[in-house]
């Protein structure tokens, strides 16, 4: 699950976008969109490269 943004309702500068979201989705007051998310599956990423532990730990 990837939230689109939970900040839309928290900042005055985002009010126009929040209103536009509701207008485009056809949601009229007093109803509100609580969370807009993107669902799906992505290919499994390759393992991240690792440096040998011996470069950081001295025994």
C-alpha cells in the first residue's frame, strides 16, 4: 500500500488540492476522502550491495 498523501488536510497551502481531489472524485461535503492509496505488486528488487563487515569491525 502506498499512501498518496495524508498531508492534504493538514496545511493551508494544500487546501486547493484537497478541494480539487474531492471535486474530481465527486465527493461532496460533508463526506470526506479519508485515505487515497495505490495498491499493486512490483517486481522484487535485487539485494542491496553490501560492504564486507571486516571493513567496519576490527577484532
